[in-house]
């Protein structure tokens, strides 16, 4: 699949020229993020909460405790939507009307199920951990039985999705361009700073290579 088919649910109606349904571009937005804003209905109340996630193909994994109201509500409805957004710049125009931001945003729609199989569940948890920093799962203590059994993992299959991307500068009125008012872009960037070792570690313990690799790639 190269693009998600447009439908009434995922079709971008406001600013359609900034929309894309390209699967690769949407996955790039998802893979660059850490937090998804998950929407659900709880006791007839619409709620949106931030959640860590992992992606494998067209599958999104979410996890929490067995009694988490969000995941239980999603399983009851068997449907879920999630949005991931990156802020790339502040756009300061000559008028308040044309102030804006540059961004990359993907919205997903799909069905959800609880992962029951222990092998699939472990693979999903590995996906969640490695989404944070690649190769991390192999370096950490394995989950014990209590932790594993006390964790609820759901799998969202992406059925449709769309993204909006703004990556242009100031778009003022022609009549405003001669005004003596500063206008421009303030770039916003998320970076990794140098890792700080936990105070409980042995003093001579080196920072693992996979953590340094991540720092070097994202500093």
C-alpha cells in the first residue's frame, strides 16, 4: 500500500493542499515521535490522553496496567484514533491573523484488540522499548512474571490515516510586506543532550554504546 484510501474519516478538509495520505511519510512522522495523543470515550465523555507507543508495520502498540480506563474503553469499543504531532517552527507574521507554526502531524484510525499470546505480547513490549531507543530491549533486565502478567497491551491496526505538513515561511498579505514590522521563522528542534548516568551505578560503568549512538544521532 502506497497511500491510505481517502474516506470521510481521514480526509483532510481544512488545508487539503498540506495533506498527504502517503504511508511512508506518515510512518516517518510516527517513527520520529515518542508520544501519541489517544482519543477514547469513557462514560459518554470524550477524553484525549498522551501515551507512549511503538510501531511495527501498520500496527501500533499501547500498554498500561490491567485496570487502565483508557485501554479498557478502547477494547470495549474496539476502535481507536491517535495523533502524533511535531512542532518545527514558529511563524511570526506582520499580522496576528497570519501567525502560524510549521509542523508535521499524523492522525490514525483503526481497530484495537488485546494481545493475549505471550510471544506476541513480548514482541509488542520490545517494540515499545526499542521505539524509545533502538537495541535497548537486549540490554535490560527481562520482565518478571508479575510485571508481564500485570501489563495490558493492545494492538491497534491502522485502517486509515492522513497527515498534514506545513513547511513554508511567512505568508503575509502583499499590502503588509512593506510595514516596518519584523517577520520571520523561529525554528524549534527536539534534541538529545549528553546522557546522565543514574547515581546508583558503579562509578566506572560506561554508558552503553546504543545510548551513545542515539545521543550522537540526535544531539
